[in-house]
C-alpha cells in the first residue's frame, strides 16, 4: 500500500478549501490529522465502550461517523496513516511531524521541505504534484521562491 504524502500545516482546515477542491477535481483524496491536540469529548457510550477495552467504538449518524480507538502505547504515525488514511493522496497534519511545511500566501502556497529550497506554487500546480511519487523535489531548473 502506498503511503500518502504529508504536509505540516498550522492553519485551520477551512484555509485549505481551494486545495481540497482542486484535489477532488483530479480524483484525489485529502485527509486531515490533528497530532498532539486534546481529544475532544466523545459521545458517552463510545467513551464507556473504549474505557472497557473494545477494539473500536463507532457511532454513525447525521452525515458522519465518529470512531474511538483506545491507544495502547505511543502513537505510531505509520499505523495511523495505514488505518485511517488509506486511499488519500495527501494528509494535512496539524502538529509535530517531520514533513514539509505548507503555508498559504494569498491565493498561492509556500512549500518548505526540510533542508530544501522553499517553493511558491499555485493551487492547481500543488494539487497536480500529488500524483507524483516525490512531489516535493523541485524539478531541475525551477527557481525557488
């Protein structure tokens, strides 16, 4: 199974609407992952079931699914990606993760891979790069931002 690309972000999900829509137009899925935040309250029955040690507790209704999985040990990013983001081309991660940083700059995006030159990309260009195996590597001859 191919792992999704990761980008570290600081903004709230609504800032990424243009990128999500551009990816969807290309038939690509984007996921969202909050790392290191506070787990918000969950429905009481799910909280109780998780506390009792079930594998997963799931509630379905009103156009969404809420799932609770008790953690047994430290979070392993690779396992999270496999379990929750199968089929995603990209996962936007808000939290501490070793991944390029993506920041909005007007209608464009500033992509800063660790140890590489920062690039300024349009939404269409960024969404198109998600189809490549190593999208964050600047093509030869491209001028960094």
